[in-house]
C-alpha cells in the first residue's frame, strides 16, 4: 500500500451553501486579497457569480482573468473534464499558473458529486486533492432552510468550516439558536460569523491534511476528532433531556449524526479494508463523510489517513510518522440514519474475525 503524494497536488476548496446564503459575496471579498492571486475559481455559469467588476480580459472561450490575478472558468460538461482541461491549460501556459482551486456549487446542489469527482477519477485525483468543504449558512433564513431542505442539511453536515453570513441582520436569539443547531449537526467544523462577506482567506483555505506551503501534516486540525468526541459525550448526557422535550424526529438534521470511534490497539489492514468495503457497499448512501487516521498492525509507526464520501474512498495516504504523541486510531463519521452502535458492532465483528485462532 503506497502512500499518495498529496503535497504535490493542487488543493481544492469546495464552497457550498444554499441559495442566497452569501457564497458570491464571500468570494468577491476573498478574491481581492493579495494572497489569492494564484487561485482558479470554477463556477457553473458566470452569471451565477457576481464577479463582473473583477474581470479584465478573456483568456480562452471559457476562462477569464480577474484583475486580482485569479482566473475564473465555467464547468465544461462535468467537473472532471473541467478540472482536467484546466490542469492541461496550466501546463501548456494557456492560463496563469494557479496553486489552488475553488469550486462553487449551485445553491441547490448536494456537494457529494463534486467530492466524488475529486476522490474517484484517477486523472483528477493524481493532480488535485480536497483541501476542505466550506459551507455558508444564512443567519436570517438558515433555520427555515434547514427545516425544509435536506440538501442544506447535508451541505452543513459535511463541512470542514461553517460560515454564518448576514449575522448583523439576524435576531440575536435566533442567531444563537442557529449556531447551536449547526454545532450539534457538525461539531467538528469550526464556526465563523461573517458580515458582508468580510473574512480572512486563511479561515477558508489550508483546512486539509497537507499544507501546500509548508508540506506539513496537521492531522488534528483536519480531523477535529476531539471536538466530535466531546460532542458525543455531551450528547449522551443530554439524551434523555432531549427526549423529554419532544424533539421533532422528522426534522432533517435529527437523522444526521457526527461521532468519533477510537481504538487503542492497531488494526490489521485486512480487517480495516474489509470493514470499510462492507460499510460502503451496504450503507454507502448513508455514510455522508468519513475521515480517519489509523494505526495498522503491520506498521504501527506509520499511520494511514483515510477519507471517504458515501460509496467512495480516496486512496489511503501513508504518513512517514505520527504527527504527535497520540497514536490511537481515530475515525470520524458523519452519517444519516446510521447509528454509531451499528458501526461499532460491525467493526468489532471484523476485528474479531481477524483474530488468530
């Protein structure tokens, strides 16, 4: 099992959020920052992203240059073709040399297909890597959107960073309740309030496992397992309290859970891969996202990093050494209608089957 060369690939940020949640305003602000000059922005249509005042000249039929030094292109056919064509254009010098990419999804879109493309297509996966998913949530209308739209719940659930926009326009109590709901839905994602799209680009980029600038490994920031584990404990303590208060079991985010499974003992690759294959095959639709660092039995000093979205898993990344003193296996799940107990029991069964007689 060879580790992939993640540090040489182009980090991709997926920017998602429901209609009217402020993705365009956020991009308009961020792209003006001096450090963003080597960024490629990929959108569905130019008309959906209000960047007209930043345009300078047309580089090709589908690519425009921005006066900030960024470039912006439309999705040609599908995201795989777009990413491939953009990389080829960079190699041939037809577009400026970009060092990061941002994909803005449509407001109605489930982000999973974009993540699938980055994980599953071998040509794309060789050249790009997921840096993180950033989800914008409207502080004024966000709670109602989460109640009505399952896509909005999934956008928030799979995020690595949650951006609450229009916070200056929201009722303070409603804003507090919305943020509490988002933290319950996705405890592993740091939450940031933003007004008028004003945000430091560093809050949106460099969220992934590898920092392309320093080539360092920052598993804790990427995994956020401590935040998820703390939420697990608090959720257990409050379980009966919630039941007594009659939570609406039909609300979309009542079906989605984030939790962390840990193991002190290393796991064999056979048990791990068999378990994940079975999980993806039988319950892949409900496995919204998985991130993990795992101690393998045959090489406990070199952890493997795993990243999956529903049925698909990125090729495992083998690290040269543990990034810190914590050598436990930590697997963070975001699931829909898939209880932690079910996953714990299935892993224990594969571990037991792999034990020598």
